[in-house]
C-alpha cells in the first residue's frame, strides 16, 4: 500500500516542475537527533551505530548551523542542521527566514520522544510557531 502511494506521488511530480536542488532544514531542540539524521542521510553514520549511541546517551551538540550538500542522480539536497540549544534561540528566526527565501524549503522538526510528553509538546509548539511565523512573511 505504501509503495502504491509513493508511485502515485512520483507520477504527480511528473506533471509539475521540480527544483533540481531541494532545501531541507532540520529543526528541533538539542538532543532530538537532527545531526544523527543528517549523518545517516549523508551515509557517514551507520543507522545501527546511531541506535547504540542513542541507547548510550551520546549526544554531540551542533554549534550554530551545519550545512551539507547531497548530490544525487535525480536531484540534489541542501541539508541544514540548526543548533537546537538555548544559546541559539535568538538566531533561529533570522536563520529560518534566510533559508526559506528563493527556492522552497522543507522543514523537518524532530523531537526527543523519550522526554516528558509536556516537554515534547512545548518543543514542537515552539518550532511550529517559529516556522509558521517565518513562512508567513
């Protein structure tokens, strides 16, 4: 069933122009897994090592914003990994605004679901509001 949905989606993409470079912005609080996901997409981290790192509570922190370029035969991805810790909150709005200009951006918001449910809700509300404010400009 999922395969049928993906095939339908791919067929619909043929009818519309597609950018050859897609911007993907990874958002979320510190420890949510943004850098881990980026490393898996870049094939620089084995997904099973990521699982063990999560189980062992290994959480390297991103400083500022990391950008990656993933070249593929069917198009390329510019991947942006935003730092999620409190020190960078004041820069989130301007970073997101700059990233949302020119070509369309896809925002992926990640959350640490091992946290308390209220904390996860607060995190997701923050990022949803931040992205919504920037994209409505």
